[in-house]
C-alpha cells in the first residue's frame, strides 16, 4: 500500500466518525457523552491525513512511499461495516443470552427512598424499579400504577420482559435491566412498549429475583433515538 492510499483511508475513517457523531447513529454503540470525543477524533484523523498528503508532496523519497504495511488496509474495515451493515442497537437476542442486572444489597446499609411523585401513572425508569424492589421489597412501589418503557424480550420459559440496556461507556459493557410483565400477551420481540402496571410485592427482593408488574395497559411505541440508559 502506498502512503497516499493510507492517507485516504485515514481520512475516510475520520469522516465516518464525524458522520456518526454529527447524527444519532453513534448512540447505537457508545454513550451520549461520547459525541464530542468522537467529533474531536474524527477531525484529528482528517487533519492528520491532510498533513501527511502535504508532506508526501514535498518529499522526494519515493522508496519511503512503498514500505507502508498492508495491515493499514484494516483502517477501512470499520468504515466498510458502518456503510454496508450498520449494526443496530442491542436487542432481545442479546438480552435473552446476557445475565440481567443484579442489585447487590448490603443488609447493613439503610436506604430511605423518597415517595414516588404525585399523579398516576408514575413514569419510572427500570433501574429505579430494580433498586426499590431490591432494597425495600417494593414498599415504595406498592399500590401505585407504574409507567415503564422498554423493548420486549423473553426467557427460555416464555416469560416476557420490559427491557433496557444500561451502559457506562459503550455497547461492550452493556448490562440488561428488565422487569417481568404478566397479565397480557407479549408483543413481538424487540418491539418497544409503554406499559402501565403494578409491582408484585416480593419480586426482586434483595436483588435475588426479577421485579414483576401486572400490566393494566400496553401501548406499542417507536424506539427512542437513544436506546440505552
């Protein structure tokens, strides 16, 4: 591979990063706070490629140009995958095979959760349901209709769940957060839903099980731009 080709591939890689971060597609792979680092990296790669091209034009060393390793073609692989495959966000297939999030409860620590906000139903995120169910046996969830959003997944036994992925940095460290849903038939896997249901006392106790809600209302919704928490 010649240096000019290597510079071109470097510029293409930077352009892909800029395109991903300028839109919403980067949210399939990394957390939302990564937008600016991706933009900076993309701009840096493009500038680096341009500088290398200018240096080559001012250089008379033709032999140096012929000794760029073939491994440099690997720079093109991420760009090719992005344009031809564009992997979607993680979904039901991964959730069914991954271990669900476990809340480690320290019995020596007292956790005093505030009451849920006024107004029914109460919009609540899945990780808060997991925490409240684990630490106080769902006492602060009792007798309140909860509004949850997530995609549909199921286990080998056929139980279906309202599911989301929690992510610290990128999709590689994603953990499954899910709440079992009963009372209605499951929509198709990966379908995003908004459900209103009531927590079943005793489920999710101590982080040893999955919280469960009895669904009173179910609505099919579009997947959000950012499908991770």
